[in-house]
C-alpha cells in the first residue's frame, strides 16, 4: 500500500472582485472547500502540486491565471477517519496555502468522485461556508492581502 504524504496544498481560487470558488465534497454533502490535495511524491514541488490539484479538481489550468504561494503553512491533526491513508504513526499534516487569481469566474469541471457542486461566492460568504478553519483563514487572508495591495 502506498501511503499519502502528510504534506498538502490549499489553493484559494478567486477573482479581482474577491469572488471565491468553493467545491462541495462528494463524500460529505454540505461540506464546502477550496481546492486541496496531498503531494504525489516527496520531491514534487509545492507549486506543481498546487497547479495539478487545481486541474484535477476543477479542470482549470493554473496558467490561465496567476498562481502564487502565500508563504503560509498550517499544521493540523489528521481526522481519525482519514489516518489509515497515512503511514502508521502519522497524526499531523502540513498544508501550504496558495492563491490562484483568475480574470473572471469560470465554470469548474468537477471530478465527480471528489466534488458534486461548485459555487462562486463573495469572499465573506465563501469564508463562512467553509467547514475547515484553515480554509476560512486563507480566504480571510485573501481579503487582507487585497486591502493591503498584495493580491493581484
């Protein structure tokens, strides 16, 4: 069995108007999130993993926008129901946060085994809808970065 690596990416996809793309999980109806995913292999660069996950989960080519690593990493405990996917003794994951600025909202082509719906929402609504604290915090960081002139 190949175990998942306890290193992942979170990619907040957004527009200049701070509309944020959220995806509803197939396995957990009502649970909304940004693009997330683990590295495929330990030597996979974080930026490559972020672009790959965006393509796999939404069909969006990251090259159509501006993908930026925000130099934020969150470490959190892996939910018990998912620990069997990781090597024995692995209890925490480190998630690296990215933003993908797009010129305008686009339709997502969902991976049906992962997500069943998508929505573009104003950032405040998107943050409130996320089940994950790290996702909520990343969307709030997007707004702070935008107000500070750091976002594109």
